[in-house]
C-alpha cells in the first residue's frame, strides 16, 4: 500500500478546536469503508500507527483479521502496562440537570426522581466505596448551577480529598479559572465526553441548555489541563452517530491532546448507549465485535494511553476485554446519587419539564414507614452488576493484578 496522501497525514500543532474543522473526516471515513484486508495487514506490520492507519484498523475489512489485531493489542498492552487493571468507581453527587440531552436519563424534561447529596452524604458514599477497597473515585453530576454550584463541587472535593487519594470529576464544563480551585482542593482528573463529534447530530441531541455549545465542550480538556488537571479523559458516546466517524475524531482529538497537554495522563473511554429514562433508542448500532476491534485499534495507535471500560458492558464482554487492551475499569457501580448507602432518599423529589412536583402518598414512590422508599433515578442501566470484589477476584483469576491505587502524591519542600 502506498503512503497516504499528505492531506491524510494529520499533524496537530494547536488547539483541537482550531484543528477540528480541517480534519479530513470524510476522506478518513471513506478510507475506512473501502480498505481491504491487504491494507489492514500492512498496517499491522507498521511500527507506528497514524490516523489513516487507525481508520483502516476499524474498517469492515479488519473484522476478517481481528485475531492478529487482538494479539498485537494484547502484547502491546502487557509491554506498556504489565498485567494490571486499575479499578475506580463513579460517585453521583446529583441527578439534577438543566440540559436536555435526548439520550440521558437525567435530561431536564424527564419526569424522574432527583436529589443532590449534601457534602456529608457524599462523604458517606465515598466511605462505603473506600470500605470496598476503592481509592480512585470519579465524581459525577448533572449540570445545574443552582444545585451543583461551583462552591459545592469545591467543598465536595476538599472534604473527600482528606480520605480519598485520587479524585476525578465528570461535571458540566467550566472555564480554566473555575477549574483551578477544584484542582487546588485536590482533584487530579477530569473526564468529558464529547458525546459525538458529528456537529449535526450533536445539535439534534442537545436542543436546549448550555450543552448546546459544541466548541466550548470540545475545548474543555485543554482548559482543564491549563488549570492543572493531570488526568484527562475523553470519549464519544457510541450509538449517537456513525461510530467509525466518532472513533476517528476521538483518535484525532487524543493525538492532539498528547501533543498539546503532554504532561497529563490521557485516557479514552469506550461507552456505548444503555437503556435509560426517556427510552431513547441508539441511532446507530455498534456490535460487541466492533467494540473489541475499536479497543485494539486505539491500543495500536496509542500504546501508552489508558483505555477505560465501564459497567455499561456485560460481564462476559468485560472479562474478554481485560487482556486485550483495557487498563481501567469501573466496578460495582451505581449511577444514581445515594446508590451505595441510600443517602439522600428523604430528600427525593420528582421533576417534570424542570419543575418540581411533590411526591404524593399513595403513589408507587411512597412507601409506609419510609415515605421516600424509592431511590433516585439512575443515569442509565448498568449491565455488569457484580460487586467490586467479585470483579477483582475475576481479574486475579485471569492472571492480572487489580490495582485500587496506583500513585502517591510526592512530598515537596
Ligand atoms: S448527559 Fe449530562 S448534561 Fe446531558 S442531561 Fe445527562 S447529566 Fe445532563
């Protein structure tokens, strides 16, 4: 195979927001769709995989040579990371949200049970996770300036950091100046899913609220890095748009961040849509086999980047992916605030189209002796419901070491 023409040799040198519009997505997608098995084999022979090679590795043709792709991905992962799997858990602070993302259970217009945990309740949830062994926690919240205020987030991080060594955040995007106090309070990681890199689909999925601003979201990892976050996580949400298109853009985004935010550890997540309130159906199917192929393609292009798999995936698929390229996993997850301890149940309320509706006696949410007997609504249904220790045991049985904490803050004079 000849070298790709220069316009396919993507070489980012500045913010991805600037680079994004000149990214030859259509050409790369066409390359992916039309590549043959010979082109895939040629990519496998290369020492370094570029963006055009990545497009070939996720091609329909590459499905026919998935086994050697998996073998190379497995060898590369073991060489760079050893036989370890880092574990983390999400901790939901709030399911209030002003946005109306069509695919999300927390969307403003969904009539769901909502709550925002107090800082003390967040601490109780964190302690339950610490008791399970977790030392790395991802704080997740909907975007709602009133309930999830900046001061509240800073205080949550500050209090948790006294007991939790590694805190990451997945919250509504902020500016660099707003991120700094969160970093100073002790957070080290920020995760932001672009959801989709297809601007038309993005606009259709986000028809109200601040999340409509595609470019503000796209620039978030760079603002977070400038504020001092040292772990940055990105991802599309697979199921909204052509998965190959989104994967190519995510790979380009990662390549750019590795160059511009080089002091940070970068992770790429591979979330697929799951059932949730609102009953949004995936617009695009991505099979298990497609996901395996994508994990390996990311590994081949980015040997040192962490690849993250959540409990959105089934136990069987997660177990199968452990040796192939994944390096971080959530386990035992709950996607509702208070999910680990029941904290906040007495404060539950229902919202409809953003307006609070009191729970009424006699409804299914009202239980004698525990009037707020129901739990808050989760963001989505998880597929792997095994407790964290069971997942850790399985990791050990596969010959890998589960890692709950992989770093210590250095003491400085
Ligand atoms: S995806 Fe995030 S911003 Fe959108 S509705 Fe859900 S919680 Fe809110």
